C-alpha cells in the first residue's frame, strides 16, 4: 500500500514538473503569434495612413510629396500581403489534437490537419 502511494505521489510530481517546464514554451509560441499579428496590423494601418496623406498632398498640388507617400503606401501594402500569406501558410500546416472522452475520462485524441482527420491515438489506461 505504501509503495503504491509513493508511486502515485512521484507520478503526480512528474506531471506537475513537466507542465511547469512546458508552459513557458507554449506561452512563447503565442507571444510570437501575437507579435506577428501586431506587425501585420501595423503595416495595414501604415499603408492606409500613407495612402490618405498621398491623396491629400495630390489634391493640394504637391506632386513630389504625393509620389513619395504613394510609394510608401504601395510598399506597406506589399509587406502586409506578404505577412498575411505567410501567416496563412503557418496556420495551414498546424496539426490540432481533439480529445475524446468516455464517462468523463480522456480515452484518446483525434489528429487533424487542414480540416482532415489524420488518425487517432489511444491513451493507455492505468487501472
């Protein structure tokens, strides 16, 4: 009985230690995704602002300023499109895991990629 209790406690500690070590790695990925989204949004907003200023300068008759601002808006639009396409490629390649439960217990995982089911992994039961 005592041996089972020690084994159970050590298994619990191993799970806690693993989750503590793995949590920062998972957080870093989300921070990276958030930074990429923020940069993409900044490029879009910069392009809109530069385009509006270019139109304003053109209306005022300052063609040199309008051309420079228009070129900046075009460059910003190009960078935005590149980042948008790159972000789509990254998310398409991601594999997702969906757990399956029976009687409140996790019994396995379905693996999906691009909306297609890749397979099923059964969780070993320790009874």
